[in-house]
C-alpha cells in the first residue's frame, strides 16, 4: 500500500485506514457472495446426489462437476478470508498508532510486567539488589514506557526490547542502532508486510487454540530445545522403519494367503516396541510442542525480513547473520513447521490407531530431530537477529510517530547530561512542560525543593526515562540532548512489604547501598533521589542525605535530590560550586492551587500542605 509519507504520521495513518475501510467493504461483499454461492452449490450437490442415487445409480460420476465447483468455491473463499484477516491486522496496526498519537495508548498492547518482576522481584519478596530504575521510572506495566514502545510480535523481539531498556549500550552500538532506526522509520510498507504475516499466523494459532506468541515468561523455548540432546534414541530409527514397512506386508499376507499368524506376530512386535519406548516418545513430543509455538510466525516474519533491502551497517549485518547456516531461516523453519504439523496430526483418531503399529509419532520425532541436527546450532543466532530487528522496528515506529524528537549526541567527556527543553515522553505533549538542565563535572548535584504536587518526581523521572531511551538508541523527548554514557540509579518508588517483613525505610537504605556500589564502578552514575530517607527524623535525614550525596559526588556521579524539607536544601550550600538549589513553586489564587512545573534557581519559599488539606474538606 505504497503512498506519500510527507503528510505526517497521523494523516498518513488515517489515509491508509480509509483505503483499508474501502477495501473492507469490497471484501465483505465478496465474502457474502461466496457464502451464498457455497450454500447454493452445496444444496444443489445434495439434491443431485439424491436424484442420482434414486433414479440413475450408475451415473454417479455426474456428481463430479458440482463437487469440483464446491471445492473451487471453498478455495476462492479462503483467499477472501485471508484478505479479510490481513485487512484486520493492518487496521489494528494503524488504529493503535493513532491511539499512541492521541495519547490513548495506555492499556493497549504488551505491558511487559513479567520483565518488571524478573528485574525487581515481587512486592512480597523483593530482590536485595533489584534493578536500579525499572520500577522507579515506570518502564513496565500498564501505561509504562515498554507498552508505549513495544510493537514486537515474537518473544525474542519483546525480550530484546526489554533488555535494551534495562541495560545501557555502548556508544558505538547506540550509534549503529540510531542509523538503523533512521532507515526503518519511514518504511511503513515494510511494517505492513510484517503485520500481514503476523495476522495470518495468529489467526491460524487461534484456530488451533495455541497460546499467543510472547506470552510466556523467559526466553523463547525454541532456543534451549534446538540445543538439547535427542530424547528419542536415533538407533531406533532403522528398526522402526523396517517394522513399519513389514506391518502392511503382514496384513497383505493375511488377506492374500490367510497367514494371520504373520500379521499378528508383526503387530505384536510393533506394539511391544512402541509400548517399551512410549515414555521417551511422549517426552520428546511434549518438548517439541512447547518449542513449536512460534515457528510459523517466525517463518513468516523471516520471509519478510529476508526480502527487504537494507543499507545501514546494523541491519545489513543482521541480514548476513541470517544467512550463515546456508538455507534462509524462513525456508528451514517452514520445513520444521511442516514436520511438526505431521506430529500434531497424531491427535486424529485414525492416526492414533495407526500409530499403535506404524510408529507415526516416532517417525515424526525422528524427522524433527534430524532437522535439529542440521539447523539447531543456527537457531540462537536467528532468534537474536530477529529480536534485534523487531526491537529496532519498535523504536523506529516511535521515531516515525515523534518526528520532532531528536537523537541524542554522545560525548566522551563524562559525566555529562545537557538537555534543552526536555519533557517526560509518557506525558501528552499538550500537558508536558519542557525544562532545561545541565549536569557535568562542574555542577554535579542539584537539590530541588518544592511543595507537594509541584512536579519534582515527574521532573526527575523525565530525566531518567530520556536517558534510558537515549542509551537504548531511541530518540528523546527534548529539543536537544547531549550526554555521556551514564548508569541510571533511582530511589523514587520504594515499597515496603508486610509479608516480606521489609519496612520502607529499610528497603530504601538497601537501594542506597546498591547505588553506592554502582558508583564505585567505572561508568559514572546518574542518581535520582526523591524525598530521600523520609522514614526517619529530620536530623538523621539531613545527615544521612548529605553523607550519601557527598560520597556519590566524590566518585564522579551526577544527579538530583528532591525534597519538601527545607533543611535538606542547606546541603547545596555546604558543597560549594559542585551543587546548587533549584525549586518548583505554586500559586494559590481564588481558593485554587496553580502549578507552573518550571524549574527555577533558588530554594522554594512556599508550602501548600495546608491548602491541599483544606481543598478536600479537612478542617485545619
């Protein structure tokens, strides 16, 4: 569905949706015609069959023509149904794109909550060295950054995107991703072909009642299966083939010569061998079934990727990685899918009976194990490549839908965070208030004071999320961003656990210990500390916070501390030129609080706690 892309993403999405809507009307009309045609032809076929059986039994061949017409109608109708599925997949892709552009995306698509639990542990049993920012920056969960970004359809793509958000890449890798994203961003037709391929496979999965791709926790099971040893001893293959061939010969001997003893003997031997190895067959079949969930989807997506010409070094290299094993992955995986279909056909009652004597399941498993011997070593590279391409495509969608967001520029002079007019990418542009900030070796610490709801927490989250995007290779929500490689560490959303016996204060100091350990490593830390040590008295809080930030600054870290306790604002004054006070403030007019969300130098001079209490009806 080629077309101009210069009108902007929303206009282009709406243009393509209008084309799809017109095509949908035509397809529905044809669908109704074929349904009526099949019904009419079916009735005619039944009437002719009854008439021939009653009056012209010797002319049963007269049924061939209506049956052939009925078969042709079914085949042509399937094409219409396939086109309808493709149309639905494309419409869903563009409707979700418009939802993102209109800030209605929260709750739609993959939330990635499984990655949050893996990175931080459960609320009941949190990890002692949990990920230093996954929960604090709202990376995962409904309305999180991952849900905004993720368009990946395979488990490998979803896993890769999550890893990129959780782990900063090297500058060289970031720059190669930026080039790839720049190339992928305008390729709407390429993304359409991916959506069409996925729509066809997902519909097939629903008909087979298979689980959706990417819904499991952990890595794609195809990788460990492809590298595992054979569960069914290949030495049994030759005897199984011989006995399978002998069984119909035994039946033939019984029919032609009355030698039922031969047929019974071969049947007994075959049944005995099948019973003896039934556990191994069952285990091997279960392992294959678990690994085969996404094979057809992968084959369809690989076919699209293999045919797309790429010019960037990153994408061209990933395409070459797919050709290392000789046959393209799409061809090899289609072979595996075909063999798996033969194995899964053993659920048919007729095949189940046949399997008792001809080792149907065992032969299918031997064929699949033979495939694994040939292609198994390449599967890990295949999935790594498609995972990267899907993750790059997801970030390219974000880049296409946010054309004003620039790619950051990286400097070799650590530590550095220099952002102009940056805002939180999860907030609607109409509500996000841009701010400017520079942190480097001259100014390493900013203490931000301000009243409740003034925007302190959102401000430091916006810094962290933009750095995460930058170090994943994506554009950022700013007019410009220049930074050095930084390890983000945050203490913003620290939770206690009654069941785990963990107080909020203890959980917070455990996080501070983790941040302290990270600051001792070579990469500079960007620390984001929100209302630090609020679970203790003012004196201990002041002393503990000052000690903590002094240690971090001494090790070359840069960062921010927010507080509504003005005693903590004194920390900047005692640390000299390496620290400064900034604040957010509000205005109380006509009984209402107004927030500007603009960062200003100095210590806040207002407080709104009593006004907020009065505004909800408390008598204070």
